[in-house]
C-alpha cells in the first residue's frame, strides 16, 4: 500500500516556507524612508537645514550595545533665542527614533550626552528645534564591529 | 538589593548664581528593546524606561522621551543654569508601571 | 637522475630542522613581564572613559547593590557581612588581588564568588547565591573594588601549586572544533585583529566586568565560557574546578599588574 502524504506537495512546501519565515522573526527595520518619516513627524514637514548642531559619535565602534553620543547645538540660550528640542534618529535600527529631548533657556548650554544602541553600520541623524521654529540637523556615519568570543555562537 | 532601581546622579553641591552646571544621571534598567527572541523562539516583550524628567525646585528643566535604542542602564547628561539653592529632582517612568526617583541638593551663592 | 639528490636532502633536512626549531620557539611565546598590557589599553577612547569615571561606569550600580548586601542581615544567623568583617574598605582591601586562595575545608582553591557563598553557608547559615545572579555579582564587585589600584599578588602557598600547574596546562591545551588553545591567541597573537577587534592578552585585571556585549556585569567564569564557545568547545559546568584552576594561573600570569575592578569591556 502506497502512503499518501497528508498535504499535497505544493501546500507542504508553502507551509514549510511559512514556518521558516516565522522562525527568523526579523522585524521590519528602519530604512532611510522611515527615518525621514520619523523626522517629518517631529518637524511637521518644515525644512531642516544642515548646520548649527554637532553630532559627536565615534566613527568606529567596538560594540553596538553602548555607543557614546553627544549632541550640541550652537545657540546663545537666551529667552528669545534658544534650543527647544533635540532629537536623534537612526537609519537601520529596528525603528528610527532614539531620543527626543525638550529644553528651554534655563539649560544654559544646549548639549546632551547619552549612550545608544546601533544595530548595524549606518547613519545617525540629530535634529534640533530652535525657539524661532526653525529646524537644524547634523549626521554621522558609524561603522560597527562585533566583540570576539560571544556567548551564543554567531 | 534596591527595592526600586539603583540610580547614580551627579549634581554639583555648590555653584555660583548664573553658572552653567553639568548634571549627570545613570539608572539601572535592562531596557529590553522588544525586538529580541529567547532561545525557545518566543519574543521577549519590550520593557524600557520611556521618560526622564528633571525639575529644579519644581520647575521642569529637562524632559527626555526614551526609545528602545537607548542602551541598557540609561546614561543621560545635560546642562542647567544654577539659579537658586534647592532641590534638583529626577523622575524616570517606563513600561509596566516603572517609576524611579532621585534628588540632590544644590547651594547657589 | 643525477647525484645531486644527496646534497638536496641535506638542504631539505636543514630547512625542515630550522622550521621545526622556529615552530617550537614560536609556539612557546609567553609574554615577557614588561610587555604585559591590560585589555583596557586596546579599548576605544569612549569605552575607556566609561570605565574611568565612577559616575559613568554601569558596574558601579552593581557595586552600590553590593554595599547594601554587605550591610544586610542574612540567613539563620541574622548576621550581615559587616557584622564579622566590619567596613569592607578596611577588611577587604587587597583581597581580590590575591585570590583565588586555598580553602582548608574543601582542600582546593576557591575564587571570590565561591568564598562569598562558603561564608554565606558556613557563617551566615544562608543559602548560597546562584552563579551570575545579581546578588553574587554585586557582592563580588563590591569586594573586588576594594583592591582597585593594587598590584595583583598571588599568594605564596605551596598547596596551590598543583592547581596552578593544571591551570597552565588548560591554558595551553587545544580545545573545541576550532582546535585552539588560549595561548595561541592570547600569548602568540595578542595585539592582532580578530574579526575587527584587537586580541587582548587576557589578563583578569578588571573582574567582574560590565561587558557591553552582555549589557550587564558578569564574572570571569562567564567570560571564559564565552571563550570556549568562541572556539566551539563545550564550556565546563558553572562552578567547575577548571575555571578556578584557570583563574589561578591567569592571576599568576598577571602578577604585578594593577587591579582595575570593576572594569568595562566591549
């Protein structure tokens, strides 16, 4: 007696392909387009001019889990002329937003530092909002390397 | 072990009026980004700090919205003008009702 | 066929002998004492800065927890570490720099983690902490901090000798699918690049470390397990004597170098 498979061959192949896709579980990562969309959400579509912001991030990083970032904006920080917001975005992380900061003239100096995660070699963009409603940006490219001898074999 | 998250903050104890002072903060938190899967293939749910707000005698001087891309044990520094003596207070909030607080005194001459 | 074969053999023979001598000499390249460097030296400027400042070093959060645990009453004894050992800054100074040490009762060397658990069981009548638990790491970090800046000083204890020799043998033994020994990377090829990172000399000057890869503090044992996984070897079980023997040898190999605990590493 010949065994007949429960599922015809083509359906089986589709089922297996579907299962394999589930196992990989790769979230849709950010792309330059989604990063641009995230930036637009902050700027409301207003133009963003390169300049007046400096994004300091090491160009080559030993481990993407804790990358030191400093964002500083050129502003007198007076009541009439100060930074109101600082935002950071990435191009290839699972999602584009990193941090959004609200400041005022009381800051005295528009400089913030933190440590971020980078999923891959990519571009990072800082956007700054001024009290006059204008937006300014800076970008930096970061190359990622991976530590040697990890817990789970890569 | 701390019942709430362990924090390390640095506020200069003394400053002159008008000085621009550096404030630094570090808090222990896993910042589980929500994109990882465990070794059985199950997604690990997101568990992050989503905000840190700092006040100076009750007035907000710094407000940050954090996303999963902030590293574990979030480290944040910023500046503020030393206006008067008093309390600089930090409050962190996040997923699953997370809340942590810290504060430091500053004497301004 | 000419009669050149005789002289050709002689040339071949001397070349092979030369290669053999070179191979033996190259394989036994223990690092000269004055050439030893902590892996701190290979880190980027930002990672070094993270370690250098107690306010930016994430391991210090664990140290604060350790300080709290040191002062907390534990077990059926109702005693804290402080009740017997007083202020850790005084009683624990230099301890991490001369561990692992010999334990009379079990007749073998123990590292700091094991000593903490032995004290918990024997003196505090409390359950031991799990390896790599936040509590054990915190107490280890707090203890190790009290040796920061001091030179590594392995104790002159003859009873440790056979275990240290075993540790040396483990360090030189090829293991895993990649069939590599610790010595082949860390003695023979330190300073060179492996997959974009610099191979360190592998001195345990900063343990327990905050490893950026782990995003948490971890012990030397955890790091050694990563090495074994790295060469596709089955890591020994947690708490295995092999880890202590290796640690004993590594601390001897790093004798005189400065303790940095708790360190930050990529």
